[in-house]
């Protein structure tokens, strides 16, 4: 059983991040030292999603759910008390994805990250890899 691993080129990540910053949008962060992996024949890229606590109010739980896994899985985020933020790193394949954070059971967007309004008026966060 052969395992294929690829290093995601830092230049490509830098260009993507620069384009998003030029548009005035934050982008969930890539881990330049992380290794991409092949899962089910497709390259997956590690991407870290971050939710910052507002007004120093620490929620009891934060999860993320999105179209990258057909809105079927709620991934729990881990809390870092030093940075007062919640994070999770997921490995997802290239594409455009929509997602929301679930904070203490409430579905919310992160207004500091790129958003997209669906035709039905629903607003989600968006990432395009």
C-alpha cells in the first residue's frame, strides 16, 4: 500500500492569500509547513479555520460545518486560552466551499472572513482553494 504525499507550494499559497487580502478579505490560514495528502485519489490541502471570541466572552463550544463534506459533519474546534481563539485544521480538496461556525448551538458566520449570499438570502462564509 503506497502512500503519496505532496508539499503544497508556498508560492501558490502566497498568491492566493495575497489575492484575498487585496480584496479586503481574511482567509482561513494555510499551514505552509503542513503536507498535503491524497485521500480517495484526490489531493487534500490542510487549512486552519479560526473563530475569535468576541467581547471576551468564551463560548462553551465551537464547531464548523460546510459544503466540503456536504454539510454532514460538525467538526469541533479547540480553544487556545492564550490567543482567546478556537481553531481546527481540516484537509479538504481544491474547490469553492461554503461553511458556518456553530457557536453554543447557534449557526453564525465570521464577518472577518469572506462571505457569500445565496439566492435565498442565506449568508455563509466562503473559501476558494
